[in-house]
């Protein structure tokens, strides 16, 4: 088991203790350029003392020895992550990569542990849905030489990563605006943590729609929870037990939507007739219920497929010793109107 509290030793650490420049240490480790014999011996000694493990990605790629990719997601059960992983695996098959799938359970300690494992396994790169709380360790991963693509969420402060997202603000804005057009003024939202760009964006889109319609944002109608079902059940129960409950609920992922629907039925309420419901995610069960649920559909498979294409371009740039310009790609969601929403009574 990897010690998650153990600091990853980088080339910067070796250079500092050996009292040489980072460029000198890099020249020696890469075997390119001049480095004096004294410096070489000193760097070797320090590297052994610190337990530094040089990263040979560029050479491995040229020799086709490394074709392993790490994929870091929240869980393997939620349909969103299943479709995302399917997109990654389909693209990996096309380019000949092997994929190690890691599920963090939104736990930053577990995320750090998996980062250590992937570095020890010399993965060529990582495609990740980050927790958003390990900036230091993601930077260490990049310093270690691994290439990174962030999918679905962005972590500010990591400039050396490509990013591919869904426009969460626009998706939440369209969902909330649709409810407002139907006449709803008390719209509850059950949202994930705003420490993630996903949660922050969806809350922002919700508030934007209310503000444009000159409807005050009522804190009693806001539930900021985890993206897990148990917290969704608690949130839905609180909203629906208010003295003046919402006439509509916007659940910002499929797990929270499923929890909300469970509570609605447990309380004996009827979707559409007594409470309108919109979910951010189109998963199979949303079109199998009666009434079918209105959703904000995400191009989830494309997020995974295109994300790995972005990672492949980074790796090929290393192999061909070309400069890679990092990019952010934003895909548009689609509001799919079904039968779960109606004018408030």
C-alpha cells in the first residue's frame, strides 16, 4: 500500500539538495547536454538518498514500452461515470492504450493515494475527474512528468493540463428558465459541493435565471450537499417539509435526482401534478418512469472519448519533442423536455 502522507520526491528536490541547478540535474537525468563528473556523482548520491525515481516517459513512448493511462473518477456505479469511462475505453482501444481505472469516492486522501500508485506504475498520463482539493499533489504529478487532462471539472492553478467540460452554467440556466416560463417562482435546487467547478457552475446558472426573471434567490430553497444519494434524500425531505415548499425541484445530477424522486414518492406526492422535477443528467431510468423526467442531457460519452484524444495529443507532442499548447474545450448540454414539469397549481 502506498503511504499517502509520503512526499513525492521530484527532480527539484534532488537539484536543491545536490546544490545544482534544475537544468543541470535535468541534463544528467535525461542524458542530454553537458554535466561535470562531480555534479553527476553528487546528483546520483542525492537521488539515491532521497529515493528519487526518474521518469522516463519520453524514452518509453519512443520505444513503445509505456502505454498505460490512469483514469480517475468518483465511482464506477453512477451511470454518468459508466458512460464517461466507456468513451475513454473506446478511444483507448483506438490508440492502443491500457487503462487503469481508479474510483476516489470524492475522498481527497484516496485521490492522493491513487496519484502515488499511478506515478509508481509509470502511467503515461492521467484523465481525471478531480475532487478539487489536492492542488499541491496535482502539481507534483505534473512535475513528475505525467500528462494530465481534467474532465467534467476544472482545478484552477494547474496550467499544464488540458480541460474538457460541459457548460454547466448554461445547462442549469436553461433548466431553471424553463421552470420559470411554466410559472414557477419557488424552485428548489439540490446541488453538489460548490468546491467543484461542476457544483459551482450549476448553482450559478440557477441563480442567473432567477435574477434575470427578478425572482429573489431564497436560501431556504438551496440545498448544497454531496453528489451522493443519502445527502440527496435528506435535502429533498427538508425542502418538501417547508411550510411553503417549492413547486419545482432542480436536482443537479442523476444520483440526486433519483433520491429526490424516491422522497417525492415516499411522501405520496405526484410528479408533474403536485411537484415538477428536472434533473441534470440523462440516464436510462429518467425516460422509463411515469411521467418521464425532463433532463439536461450531457454528451458524456464524448467527454471521455475527446478527453483521451486530448491526452494522446499531449503524449505524441512529448514523443516528437514538440511544444503542446494546452486547451480548454466546452461541450454544450441539451434540455430535453418530457412530462415531469407542468404549471404550478
